[in-house]
C-alpha cells in the first residue's frame, strides 16, 4: 500500500521495484539523518518542508520538488501538516541526476507525482514504463532553483549550525556571533567565505530568504514575516524578496494555490 502515516514502518530499499511511491499527510515530523540506496524525489503540495544535508540546509515550499541522489545523507523536518509525496527510484535502472536538484512542479508534473505516489508496491514494471518516461521528460524540462544554504563546518560554529534548526532562532549580527564563539569578526568573515563561498552578510540574506519562504508557506502575513525577520518596513521586505525570487511574496505564494 502506498498510503502511509507518521507511525508506519517503511524502508524503500527493502522493496524490489524500479519505482516505489508513498503518500501521506504528516504533521510535526523529523526523519533524523539517514540515506537510501535508491534515489528519492520529495514533494509537498501543501505546507512547507525543510531538510538538511551534511553541509547545507534547504527549504522546500509548495510547487517545488527536490531530487536526492542515492546514498546522500539527509534529514527531512516538518512542523505543520504537509501533503507529502515521495518517489524512490532504482538508479541502477533509471538514468537520474547525480546531484541535488530543486525544481518547479507544474500541473502535469504534479499529476504524474500524485499518480506514481499511489501506485501499489510491486506494480509490474511494464505498467509503469510509459508514465515513468513522461515523468523524467518533465523533470528534466523543469526550471531549477537554489533554495539551499551552505553551512560552515568549522567546529567553533557547530552549535550555531545546530541552532539554525530551531524554529524561533534569528541570525545575529556578525559582531554578536563573533563574541559568542570567541573569535574576531575578521576570522569569522574569513571562515564563512572559505566554507560557504559567501561573505557573512550575503549568507545571512540567503537565510532570510529561506526563512521567509518557510513562514509564508505557513500562511503568515507579509507584515508579520517582515517584522520577525527585522526588515525596516514591509516595502523593504517585498523589494528584497522580489530581487531574490523575481516575484513579490504574494505572487510567489499565490502560485501554490493556482
């Protein structure tokens, strides 16, 4: 059966099939860090999901799906009810990407994911072939996004990286973080640039973008998100969001219900 709940025991690698699908409505859930021999496509048409890789955090809003290659350690976290769909592929059979990809999900791709997620386990492969081929055609045609935040790996910032998982945590100014970890602002600036590829201010702005998407996906008002993230005004937040995504917050979220 493809429909599960948060208490179901499930191991995709134990099932012998080219494609395994699952569907569930999940509330608060934390999968813990784990990996699969199969590749995984993860999608939620409602709610917002965050997930962690070994050295980065990602946000998966509605209308976006993520491809997680085989043997990639990851941790999925949900804090509200999420309409969760997941497809697992035997990548020894399927020609699939070797890196993480976050893609747009248009109506056709959504319909394919919904259909495949509800396939009975053990469905004959010849009955899955045409739909699977169409799925991959749509997958490779979809627009890619980068809703990822690289994390510093330096041991002095280990506690800071763990705090990022907390719902209410706010990124501090550089001088405050430097004081809390016992390093100079110059040292922290060098560490962030070397380990994330970004200066601290740019890294903080990327975090604000991901956090704003998460909060908006929980149906928070634009003014509340703007205030919580410390923007000087709603218009400043809207301008920031549009610069980063090409859309206003309201337009970005409207696409999740179109």
